[in-house]
C-alpha cells in the first residue's frame, strides 16, 4: 500500500510534499528494522533542483523508466497524430523542424527519442519479456518513421540552400574529425557562419538545415535505422549531383569508341565544354558534397564514406575518364594545345581531387585522374617527337622570293606569342618528369609542419631516412640536369630560361629543402640528435651545388629555404646539447651500483658522447661560434680543466671534454652514497676506467688526445690505490712488521688469528666488488 501511495503522491507532488514524503519513508524504513528494505534503500531530495531519487531500489527504477516511457509516448504520439496516415506523402506532413517548432518542439522530440532508447536498454536488460519493451519498440518505430519523413522533407525543401555552391562555402576545416558517441540533444549548431559569405541569409539557412540533418541522422543511426537514413540521403543527393553534372555538360555515356570516331572540330567543342565544367565540378560540386556528407554523417565515418562514394563515384569517373580517352585517340599537331589544356586542368586540380576523394573506396577516382595525366603526358611527348621528325624530314625545295621568311620558319616560330606556347609545352612536360622523379625518390610535397609535429618518432625517422636517401640524387642529378638542359634549350633567351627553370623546379625544391626545417622545429629530445645531425650534414655538403644550381634571382627563395634549414637544424643541435648537459647535472638517482660497478649514467652519457664524436666535422661548424659559457656550482679546478689541457684545442673537443667532466663530477657525488669508503673508490676507479676505454675505442681519442687519456689513467691508479689502502689495510696491519724475524709460537698464532679475522671481514665486504682493467669494462 505504501508503494501505491508513493506512486500516487509523486505524480503531482510539489517540493514540500516530497519533503514530507521523504520523512515518512525514512520513518517507515527505520521502523521496519530491516524488513522488506529490499524495496526501499535510500531516499534523497536535492534542494537545488527540487528533484528526488531512490538509489538501489528496483521498484523505483521501474517507476522511473515507466514515467520516462509515458513522457516519450506523449511527445512522439502528439506529432504522429498531426499527419495521421503513415503512407501520406512526405511533403504533406507538419514539420518538426520548421522555424516556429525548431527551437522547442524538435529539441523535445529528439530528447524523447534519446530517453526512449535509455528506457529500452533498461527494459532489455532487466525485463526482456515485458509488454513495456514491445510497446517501446513500437513507439520507436513510430518515431523513426517521423524522422525519415523529416529527413526527406529537409533534403527536398532545403535543396536550394544545400546545393553544392552554398555548401562548399563552409570551410572544410569544420569537417568533424572525431565522431560523437551519441546523438546531440539538438544543441545550437556549432558551425560558425562564414564571414566572407556575401549572402548571410543563405549561409544561415544552409547551416541550420545541415545541423537539422545531422541531428536526425545521429538519432536514426543511434537507434539502428542507419540503412533507412542512408537510402533517403543517397537517393536525393545523387539526383541533385547527376542533374548538376548534366547541366555542366558532362556526358557519361561518351565512350572511347565514340570519341575516336569524332571529327576534330566536334571533339574540340566537347573538350572546351569539359574544360569549362571541370573546375566548378571539382571545386564547387564535389567539394560541397564532401562537406555536406562530412557534416551530416559526422557520427559514422563508415556511412559518411559509403554515402559520398555511392553519390559521386559514377559522375567523377565519367568526368576524369574523358581526358584519358581523348589522349588515346590519334595524335596530330593541331591537337597538341588542347591536350596541354586538358593536362593543365587536371594537374591544377589534383590537390583538390586528392583531398576530396581521399577515402579508400574512392581510390578508383584518384587512379582515373592520375591515369589521365599519364596518358596526356605520353601524348604530348609523342607529338613533340613527331613534330621534330617532321621538321627534319621537310623536303621543300622552293626558295622564298627576296630572301623572306620560309613557311617552315613561320610554322615553327612565326605564330603570334609562340614563345609562350613553347614555354608552356616545355614547362608542362618537364615539370611532369621532375614531379614524377621526386615522387619516385620519396619526396612528399604535402607534408606540413603540423603533420610532422603529430608523428610518432618511429614514423618520422623513416621519413627522415627516405629524405636522406633522396636529397643527394635530387640535387646532384635531377636539379643539376634540369638546369643544364634549360640553359641549353633556351640559350637564346635568358629570361625564358630562368622562368622555365623556376616554374619547373621551385615547388619541388621548396618541398625538399623545407622538410629539414620542419623537423628541426619539432619537439627536441635526445634520440633525435643524430638524425638532426644527418640532416644538417646532408644540406651542408650539398650547399655549393644548391647555390650554383639555384643562382637565379627568382629561385632565391629556394636558397633561403636551404639556409633556413641549416640555421634551424644548428639551433636544434645546440639546444639539445644544452639540454643533455642539464639532464646530466639534474640526474637524481640515489641507488648505489652493487660492487662499485658501472653506473647507468656513465654508460648512457659515454655512448651518447661517443656517437657525437662521429659527427665531429658537422658539430665543429655548429659550435664554432658558440663559446662554452658555464654558470655552474662546480669547483674551479673542475671548471678550468678542459681549457688547461693543451691537447684540447678545437671548440668541439672542448665541448665534449666538458660534458665528460660534468658527468665525472656527478659521479663523485654518487660515490659518496656508499657507506663503505673503499667501495666508493672502487666505484670511481671502475667508472673512470670505463670512460677511458670508451675514449680509446672511438673518435674521442682523436678529439681529446693522448694527454687527456694519460691524465685520467693516473686518476684511475690513484682511485685503485686508495681502494686497496682503505679496503685491505687491516689485513696488512695484522701481519708481523718484520716477516723474516723469528717470533714466539704464541705470537705466530695470534698473528694468524688476527689475519684470518681481518681477511674474513675484508673478504665479505669486497667479494662482490668489480675491478677495473684497461681492456675490459670490469672483471
């Protein structure tokens, strides 16, 4: 009875009644002395929002979801009753998303669907056979039917605002990169208006329509109605795209056989129509459709890709397949410039094509565009060869009256502005060859600083290795060969020679020489040091060729990029050397090495410095104008020792000797952690001997010199002597002062007893000690 009373009370209870109810229920719980409290465990009322909840109460979970179900049913059936017949035409329904309803009604409707989903999940988990679950599923079907109609109506009614031209004005940067895990509660759309859009009303309506479509799509997909949503969207949008392509003059049914049979005049008209259509098709229509798809189906990358592919693939293949078919036709001189126009159009649009059709399922579109470029380039090269052969085979014998211009000369050079045509042909063909060669070498043009910065080091290191393999042949063979060819072909015109060379190579060279600078600007960590040095060495070694090849004023930007890379790389190396020194000084490990063995810091630092010695030539350039200025708490004797050693003279030798000295001073502090003084000396002897061995076995010996080695070997012997003195002094003291003198038997016994005791004590302390040798680390 009490539970019925609770239920009746909460239906229309105000806050004061709920407070009274809480008190009553708590008294009931206390008086029950634990009986039946499986039905009611805790009642709490929040003063902030005037709501109540019952925790861990199965009854109240059922009560809550029952109320939620009834609330959802009220909202959903209200709108279902507005259009009545489920088979009524979509255009005849009252719209949830109309201007007057959009803010409140639509938000409430979508929230109800979300609440219904939660209720269904609860019922499926706890009451899978209940009638409530069946009614909830029926209600969800009603709601999805309504959303299907709304989705269809928005796509149709907002067609003028969702046309590719309007949609493509939305920045592609607003494409969602991360899908939301659940559909939104119809918050205000998060896309900001484009301030440069000349028609703010169109932009506003377009943004609102896309936000509505997105929210409906998220709701339907979350409820498992993705196929229905996909079908409606694809059907409507594909019709719009196909119609737009038709209006642009893109002919889908134009086969290679039909093109091959055309007269040149008729084919030229179609080429002109294609040239007029391709740019708006790619930049406006295809791009707009990609933006719309990305926004509407932000919740599901798979559906986004599938929708976009099904809508555009057929039209895009027809568009990009046309140039390839033209290129395969019979090649005659008059076709040259139209072929070049086609090549230039596809080449200029390639970055957009690659970006828009970036999905795996649209790779066939990218391949078709690439195949068109390859076929067109082959056609141009063939026609140039045929043209050269025709000139050589010219057999006209007629002299020109008055020593005038020969027809052959007019044909080759006499056309107005022929220098531009010659320039265009040469640039187009040679740029294709250079770009292809750079691609084959592994030079990536579209690799921005932001992309490099986000890479894992392992992936970036692979790209650095590829770059190091590519840069030398690119400069010494490709760039140099292109300069020689350009100088010879256009020897008559320095201006054309410079312009041709610059247009062909500038883009590729900037991508090549800009890569090291971008790497140098990334986060600097110790493991990157040696790849940074590799990059610096490569650019530095090739600088004379770079300066000579790109000597034109118009290629000064290439030289500047190479110089900037060297500067950035040098700065990065100096910063990492400083950080490396700081890391040594800040090492705070407190654990002593058993037996006075080699400390991990010693191994790490000496291995690192040994590798640095292999780059002594490059490092000499980098640190030449970077004097060693140390503000350190180290004693003056330590501070001055590298400069006082006459065998150390070069800046890089001083720098590396200083790093070793910083480490040795750090080891002095770690030796003090040993409780046994003898072991502390053994520790110093072991670690210093390891340092000396590393110097002897690497290029460090050439940089630091024999004097440095001898000086530190003396220190090792001193440490070893101190170890012997401190570790075995009691054993030696237990022996007779004069071993040759005769002594009484009782004294002999006493000496043996003292010797055994002292030896046993020393042995226990030193038995795990590791002892330095010249040819090995320890033994």
